C-alpha cells in the first residue's frame, strides 16, 4: 500500500511540473517501502535520491517562475530555501545514524501537498501564460524557432 496517493487537486495543469511532483510522491512511497522492508541501505539511497531530486525540481521551477516574470518568484524561492534547510537537517541526522525515515516521510508528504495546493497553485496562471507566449512566438528569432533550429537544424 502506498504511503501517499496522488489526488487530482494536486495537478497544476503544467505537465512537466506535475510529472516532477508525481515523481517526488513516488520517491516518498519508495522510502516508505524501503522502511517497511527494514532495508537500511535502500532507505539511505532513497533519502539521498528524494533530496537531490527535490533540489533539482526547485531549481527548474524557480527558473520557470523567473522566466514568466512571476511577481512572487523571490518569495517562492525563499520558501524552497527554508524547506531545503529543514530537509538537510534530516539528511545530516540520517548520515549520523539517526532513524529519520518516519519524520522525513511525514514532513515531505505534508509539506509537498500543502506547497502544491497553495504556493504552486499561485504561479500557475503566470507560468502557463508565459509558456503559451513562448510557443506562439513563431518569428525567426522567437523561442520556438530558435529551439527548433538548435535541435533539428
């Protein structure tokens, strides 16, 4: 049985972001499974994986917000930074031998779902509008044209 279940109200409508969020949920569920199997090596691997992936996701998301000119991108980044500090405390405790899996699962699950439903929901309109503008710009110097030339010649 999964520890966390994805719910439709978590969908932002931005496919790449939703995919990344779902991957984080899968990792939290992987952490739960490793913990139930009492596999300390797997728990350690998953903790590192979920922390690293979350950092990458935050960097990607912050770039989208900045590119979209989202007015609260600095505040959103600060929320991410505070969360990273909290998670790094768990990582350090785990590396020191503490069993932090339950606490970390609880934090990740509650924080992630709350963050998506509130903080992330606030930027959706700005990011979607920016993405639509980027794909509509078919001029020779536009993003889509430049990308097409770069990837397909």
